[in-house]
């Protein structure tokens, strides 16, 4: 897993070094998706995920990018990352059952927070209901 996250981080730096700062999040998301695909990674961009509580749909969210069904990426283009962004990423990990997430900020410089969320009972990506 460390090798995969290092390659994702390397791709994020390639994107930032090429584009620089100042674009909206969607531009960086698309560029990073392109960069990861060109390196042969399986990615899902804008993956819809339903949050369930006791077998009931209680909400939905869209994951920016999921790489190899094992790393969830949350993309930002802000001045600096806040605790709220970290918290959001942890909630996404909990809802998907994915253990590793990267919060990648394409601000003035690349900022990356790596989060790991381990759960006893993890839903499989195949069992998550998509919108």
C-alpha cells in the first residue's frame, strides 16, 4: 500500500509542477486522473457512494477519485488544509470501507495528509450501493 500511495503522491507533484497553483479543484482532479491512468492505474472518478445506517440509506456523497479500489483521494485547491477536511476524509473512508485516504491540496504548494481508518467490519466496494 505504501508503494501505491507514494506513486499517487508522485503523480500529484507532477500535476502541480506542470499546472502550478490557481486552478479550481476539478482541473486538478481531471489532471491527476489523467496522470494516474497514464501510469496504468485503475481509477474511478466521481464515484457515488451511499451511506447506510442499519440497512437504510441516510445520505450520499461523491468520492473524488478511488485508485485501485484501495485508496480514496479527496482533492482540494485551497490556501491551507483544515481539520474539517481531515474529518471529511475519515468519514468517507468509514462509509466506503477503504482503509487509506489521501487528502491532496493543490494550493500554492502541494500538501498531502494521509489518513488510515481501520474498521473491524469493512463493506466490500462491490457491496456499496452506488447512486
